[in-house]
């Protein structure tokens, strides 16, 4: 099962603990009984076009997005 972790934390926004969040996901996957069935793919500092390209390139089963969604330019 492919899991795509996408992260975005622009400098103009408050800092998120994205590295901590990813570490917790990795640890949980390692502790699972089916840990060898997971592939975790990471993409950092994603822009909207990077998001679309990663979905097309990796064809993930699960997408985990961590980032800001502020105002009209935020995540919808």
C-alpha cells in the first residue's frame, strides 16, 4: 500500500511540526503487523502543481497532507 505524505509550510505562515508528524506516522507503520506492506513516499514544500503531479506519478492508495489552509489561496 502506497502512502503519499505531502507537506507545505510556507515561510509567511506559522511554523508547523511537520517533521514530528511524519516521524509519528513512520513509527506507527513500523509497529504495525503489516509494516512490510507499506511504502511511505514523502514530498516537502509542495505547491498546488506539485500536489497534482505527485498524485499522478505515484498513484497512492492514501494521501496525507500536512500544511496550512488559509484564506482564498489555502487548501480547499
